[in-house]
């Protein structure tokens, strides 16, 4: 949680009030229909029908956005971006693409060597000049196994990079141990090394890369092309489409459903750059990183917090540019075996809870939006509205959809016996079921973007694997809504989340699972 010792008593009260607000509002939205159904059943029934109609329209919008992103990704992956960079007539005042350096910063702790090897190999294999690529891996100063992993990687890959650094994080006092703190330490260290190499921060694109993510071969060249051609390049974050596909067919079906849902949601956001926020792995100029003051060492959600720091550092001019290329990561997985796979499912739950802890940005953002009057009121209201709306609908909308329509009829017997109740119930049933047909459209996209299934899987097994996506409502309730609700409730009660390192499993150590 953010440090509070430097805050006055009044400031701490304001911060606590803002921490309480999201959870309190969420629980109010969840409890209010239950209480109101006892007295105002007809009005609650109509309200739930409005919620169903909203979800129907939103689902259609999401499907259209996902399919639009998919088409753009196909076109982008078929381009030879480095050749386009070489053929580019450089705009006046823009940097030469041949002189753009890509520096990749990879924080790691307890990852198996093979996972790191595949991540670094993908960077090395990317279609971009070796002399223009720099890699830096952050390990804890106490992580001797991590030291050995980096040494082995340096021996193999150093000739394929301009430089390969090993940054040893001492875990300074007062930090919240996790990825953000590692980046907060590693960013300035990497900048010092780049300065010693005589590199201009405006000609260096820094990629914050998760240790289990593999860049697409065209990624660096694509980002370079758009960086050079964008006159506002120094105020841009470039966001690829994260796809949790590296181990998709090894994880249990519930984890696979969540991996597919997260991938497709990010595809939708790529179709709406006005709603896009830095997530997981992303790139920006080193100049922007310096201007934003690097990452914070006292928070868990490093990506959303860095986004907001950059937003305020640029007085709201920050632009998140969607990169229509996949970046391949792992779905949560542990080494447990058997039918239940408790540790793997716990990893999935905790990962979503950690993402949902982005709600802890609310106090930080609220206070600074009020201070930055130079940012237009409309822009501040829109970005803040998206943030609050996303957190609220994450925890409330699925619950209202699954249970809201039944509440008035269950809790108010007189209303249950009316014809109006029957009609509204029928309308809600029809709308929900039509909306569920959109899952078929999403499955078609999923089949095209997923890696090949294990050869041992027969036709029935393959069909069943995709049919399982229809189970998203109950799976999403357990592995998305509940962890997000826990995160908001913890923040409301002051039970601050601690960063937990999840176990990683290297490819090839487990077989595919149904």
C-alpha cells in the first residue's frame, strides 16, 4: 500500500475515505436491490431489465471490437515492419529508425531457467538489428539461483545484443516487494548504463516485459515505425495484445476460460484506445519514463500506476497506442497434478485479485485530478469515469445479471403472481439468451488465435475444449468477480494486499489437460 508516514492527519483521513469509497459503493449496489425488492419490487424488476438490455448491447459492442482487432492483427502480423522502417522517409525532426534502441527490462524472481530462456530468445530472434537491442534482467540481490540463470543467459545471448545487463535489487527498506518495486529500482540503474553508452533517452524505447512473455518477431520493428512517424512519440505508451497462450492446453479448463476471457477483453480494449491503459507488458520512450519519475516502489499494480504517473507528467497528453501484435504469456499454472489442481486454481484467483488491486489507485488518481487543473475537465472526467466504472461493473454487473432478475419475484410474493412479472421475466430470459449467442462468435475468433491443440486430443476432446467457453458465467463469478470483490473489500477495511509470487512451470514439464 502507498506510504502514509509523510501524510498529515487530514491527508490520511482523505486517503482512507477514498480507499473505502469503491468497496462501499460496490456493496451498496449489490445489497440495494435485495432490500428494495421487499418494497419496490416492480421498479427493481424494470431496473434489472434495463441492466440486461445494457449487457446485451455491450456484449455486441465487445464482439465487434474483438473481431475488428483480430482483423487488424492479421494484417499487422503479415507486414515486414523493419523493411518499412528502412523504406521510410523520415519526417522532419523525427529520429532515424536505424538509430532507435530497444531496451528490454525484465524483472524476475523464482522463474525457471527455461521460461527466462524462451523470453530472452524471443527478444533475440525478433526481426530487428542485434546492435539496436539491449536486455536487462532484474533479480533480487539474495537470489543466487537467479544470478546463475542470468549468467547462463548472458553466455548464450550476449553476442546477439548490443548489451546484456544484470541488475541486482537489494530490496531497500520501506518498499512493497513485487514487480513495481523491482522496476522502480531497475529503471534508474538501466538509465545509468544507457547514459554511459552515450544513448539519448529520446532514441531509446524501453519495454517493461514480464518474465514469461514472448514478444512477436515483428514487435520492435512495428513499435519503431509508429514511434518515428508519430509527432507525439515522447508522450506515447505502446500496448501490444497480451495473449495467455504459452501453456493454454496444459492448464485446467477454468484457468483456460479465464485466459481466453482476459485475452479477448484486451483485444476489445485495443479497439478502443480511449479506454486503453498500460497492462502487463508495454513500451515507451526512456524520456517518458524519466519524466514520469519511473515506477513506484510502494504499490502492487505497477502498470496502471505507471500509466497514471505518465498521464499527469504529460498534463493529460499521454496517448496509449494499440500495437496490433500479440505478446504471448503464460496462464497461471503450478506443478500440482490431479483432477482438482488446487494450487493452479489458487494462482489464477490470486492473479486476478492482484490485477483488481488496481482499485488502490483511486485515492492517488482522485487527488491528482483535482490538482492538475491544466488538464481539461472533460478529459479528467472521462478517464476517471472509465476507471471507476470498470471497477464497479467488474464486481457488480455479473452478479446482477445472474441473480438480479430473480430477486423481486423471490422476495415479493405479490409481485411474483402478477402478469407483469411474468412478462418482464420472459423479456429478461430472451435478452440474456440472445446475448449468449455472442459466445459462438467469440469461439470462432478463439479457434483462429489459439495455438494448436496436443496431437493426442481427438475430435470430441477438441470440440469439448471450445464448448467449455460457454461455462464462462459460473467460472467468471468464481475467478473474476470474487477476487475483485475481495480486493475492493480488503481496501475498504484497510486489510492491504501483499504481493505473492506465484509458481511458474516451464513448458514441456506437464501434459495437456482437458
